[in-house]
């Protein structure tokens, strides 16, 4: 009986965590110059699985409840670009 209760609690915990993970939205934004990413710089953002890109700023994204998870610079032949990864619960 004790083993069944522990398995049931573990199952509930896993389902709760997976639902929390599924409920989050993810956005990937591209910026052109990596001289620093400023809150008012224009970014091209892809939100979720949507194929359309939205032009916005970090200021607008954070104001809408998004939080910055990571910033990744990428060196290309045209210069340094980068990505900003955001998440919204």
C-alpha cells in the first residue's frame, strides 16, 4: 500500500511539472549588431511555432510579461549577430 501511494504521488508530481512546462511560451529574437542589446533596439521575434516574425523591442516584450533566459552572440561573415531567448509563463 505504501509503495502504491508513493508511485501515485510521483505520478502526480511528474504530471504537474509537465503541465507547467507545456504552459510556457518561448520566443527567439534576432538582433543584428552585437554592440550590446538595448531595451529599445528593434528585434525580429519568432514566438512559439509561428512562422511569422514580429518586430518588437525588449522593452515591449518584458512589459508584456516575457523574461530573458539567454543571449547568444553568433559570428557571421556580415558581422556579429545574436539571439535573445525569452520565456513567458
